[in-house]
C-alpha cells in the first residue's frame, strides 16, 4: 500500500494526525489533574486560549493533509468546529474531576484561541503558497 498513489499509509496518517491527537491527549491529562499550578502571570483563560490555539493549528494542519495547499476556508471551519467541540467535551470531562468544574468562560477562551490560530494560518497561507510556488520556478498552469 505504500506505493499506491492517493492512499495514505499508517505512517503518513500518524505524521498528519499525530500532533493533533497528542495535543488532545495533553489537554485531557491536564484537565484530569485536580490542581494545576500555572506559571506566574499566566491566567487560566490565557492557558486555555494558548492550548486551544495550538490544537486549532494542529487540527487545521491535519485536515489540510500537512500541506499549505490544503489550507482552505472549509478546512479552517472544520478545524475550528472540531477544536470547539473538543473544548465542550473537555469542560464536560472536568465535571467528573474532583476540584474541577465546567466553565463557559473557559470554553470561550478555548474557542477563541482555536479561532485566532486558525485565522492567522488562513491569512498567511496564500503568501506561503505563492512563495513556495515561486521558489520552485512554477507559476501555475498555463
């Protein structure tokens, strides 16, 4: 199967989705802890925003097939939706952790973090695609 065009091997799938799944795992593990000591000056909402910004970026990367050409508005929308829904499940999960509770404010920070990172990637993607296409000496179809 490694040689069949258009078929993703398990290695390629792991390369594409592994980072997003790893970030989801990190979020789940951290949400399972009763007491989390944040570094001085880092608020709970900033931590949520940052963690989900990374998740949003990694989910978009996966949906784009780890290519700049795959960064599209539909992929961005799906990446945000996956990240935001994961945030809902994370808040629900915290309901069952001693000393933790679900928070709409935390979820909003999650959703905004994912949206910010995804929007930034969508904004720069055309420039990167253009630069990499120009660097290859290929200006597009005739």
